[in-house]
C-alpha cells in the first residue's frame, strides 16, 4: 500500500488531472456517440457531451492542416478516421483506438498486442522490446506503454552512466579562471574594473541528448497515472535534476550525436522523440496535461513491412522506399503527377515494384462483381508504376495484411503478357510475405530470403 505522504506528493505532481479517467476502447473507423451504446463493442462507444464537442472542434482545427481525426455524421454521431493510438480529452476521457481486426474477431487485447508489436518494429527498437512476453506483460493503454518503455531504457542508460561533455562558459567574476577576454575587459567601465571577463570550460551533463531526456522525463512525471511509472520517473528525476531542460527541441535533436561513444543512448532516442512529439505523425494536445499519440494505420503497416523485408534481403539486394523519380506525363516542358510506389526491390538488373494497402481482401469473393474486395483505383495506380518503373515488363506485388479470408496469394493479374501483378498477404505475426504465385517465385527469391 502507498503511504499517505506518497499519495499526496503524487497528487501535487499530477496537477489538476482528474482521478476518474473515463476509458473508451474502440477500433479505427468506429462510431462515437453521446447516446447509449453496446458495452464492450469496438465498433461503437458512448462518450460524454464535452468529449464529443471537443473532438468536433479538434477535428475542425486539424482539417486545416490536412489531417482528419473524425468524420461528423450527425449532431450526436462521429466516425473515427484511420488513425490508431490514444486521444485524451480535457474532460478526462481517454479514447484508445486499436487497429481493425484482421481475422474478423473483436478482440481488444489481441489488437493492442498487434499494434504494440508493429510500433516496436517501426520505431527500430531493440529486439528485446519486440518479444511477445514484454508486450503481453504490460497490459496498459498505449501512452502508458510508451512512457514505461522510455523509463526502462532511461533507467538502463543511467546505470551505464550518462555522458558528460566540455562546454565553454563566458562570465564575469571577481577572480581569474581560464582565459581572460582582453577586448571585453578593456571595455569595462571604470566602476567595474575589478571584475574579470573570463572564458573557461566546464565538464558537466549539459549536452543536447541529456537536455532532451530530462524534458521527456518531466512529461512522464506529470502525465503518468501508473504507480510504477510514477515511482520510476521520480527516481530518475533525482539523477537528472541538475540537467537543464531543452529550450529548442528540434535543434537539440539535430545535434544528437550517434557515434560509438553515444551508443548507449541509441535505444532511448525513439521513445524520447515520441514523448517530445518529434516523430509522431499527429499529436493532439491542449493546455491541460493530457497526452495523445495518433498514428495513421496505413503508414504503420507500410513502415512495418519495410522493416521486416529489409531484414530478409538477399546479399546484394536493396529496398528503396518511396521512389519518386518517375512522373505520369509531361506537359509544356514540365513533368506532371509524380509516381511514388511504396518500395522498389532491386538486385542488379532485377526489379520488383511493391505497394502496400491496409485493407481487407476476401479470397472467397471471386467474380467480376465483388473482385475479392479489391479497388480499381489501386490497379490503375500499379499499372502506371509498371509502365514507368519497369518499362511495361516485369513483376509487381500488391501487399495486404493476412486475414482468415486471405491466407494465400491470389492468381496473378496480367496487364499484358510481359507485365503482371500478384496480390499477396503479409503475415503480421511472423513479419513475412506469404508464398507468391509460381511465376513470381524465381524473381522474388533472388531478392528476399525464402519463407
């Protein structure tokens, strides 16, 4: 049990946050309403009037920047967009948005484990962070998981020892220390001639990396609601209490060193960047001490596929993300409509265009009417990629997440006898492509290690 003094200290550090957080768990594209909703459903949930109104206002604000948090379907109904993560409203409502189910079951713990696994790989975290035991053991909302991971890595760093560095200090003192700055000294007024203008070096922890870590730690101390996170954060704060906080986060991240001497800082950097909003696709926050982390699920899936495929490349093969050197057409001497496939797999003269889609495919929906749930616009897109990047002859892969209704590659789609497309499932657990059609096997095997 916590002591009364400890509880009082925690309350003072957490400021005005409400103790009774209303926690809502839904999946992407779910509906939020102020009317009664089924309990335990991931497709519809009830929120308070104040949370509903705040989401409307915040979505209107974000729409001006090109993002879309919710779609307003009525005065009492909202539909979430394709973002996953956590949103905290000023009134004390925490909305946890999970990926839509890939197997048709509405299983919140499984969806949360999947999202954490994918984010862990997307953030290039150490391999031990991606193990299922670690993911399943920490059954808390996404923001608490991020804060816990940051504290764990920071704790390991502190045990190894934080890096100190020399920095130049220019000051005015009644004694000589270091180097006397002659020009500044000669400009001293007569009444201050007894003071020396000096410059010297100080060996301390005031360096960009430590300033960012101290700033991120302050965020965790103020925002965490988990007992063990709060306790560990204050233990670490005692170690970093003399480190000044970052005054320019972006500039300090640019100055973050990644040399051999700073190798012990590598694991904590992605978590620090998340907390300081440097690597979050969209962060929603206000004047209160809430924390929201939102990720576009298409981007998470694309990045997850990239990290997994990069680890499976054959010797001599390379994976080029977001190639953008081809255009759809030329007009008046300029090139129009940039074509940007997700990936190019290359090895020598061999090349495959690969594009990812976070959508459901049903192999049972065969026929010209349903077309497996595939979209015509995606096939137009791949047709253009094939002609510009492959010269109208070669192989392309359209990758979708594996589901209970889509576990094997579909029969090849032939644009021409020389240009063909394979629609292939990607196993989110193993991080591998499922076997491709036979006509693609040889070319794919020359680029990726066999499954």
